[in-house]
C-alpha cells in the first residue's frame, strides 16, 4: 500500500475499494463524465467513444 494516507486508483482497483477511493477523492468537475471515465479506468476497459470528449476538444 502507498506510504501516504490515501489510496491510489491502482491500489483501490486491485483491492476492490473503489468506493473508498471515491470518498477520498471527491470529483470537482462534471460528475457524469468523470464517473464514466473513472469506471473505464478502474475496469481496464476504455469508455465508448461517445462517452468522452469529442474529437477536436482535446489535442492529445
């Protein structure tokens, strides 16, 4: 586990503690979009293309 007092996303995913991670790291952005992205990251599967920002919004 990390030396700090907070879980990393990777640790939370491996330990099945995503709810604890979410409580420690409250979203300060558009919640639905963040939730879809976080779910995709935690599951190891990328979100569907229509669930993220449109092409041109992000250069990289």
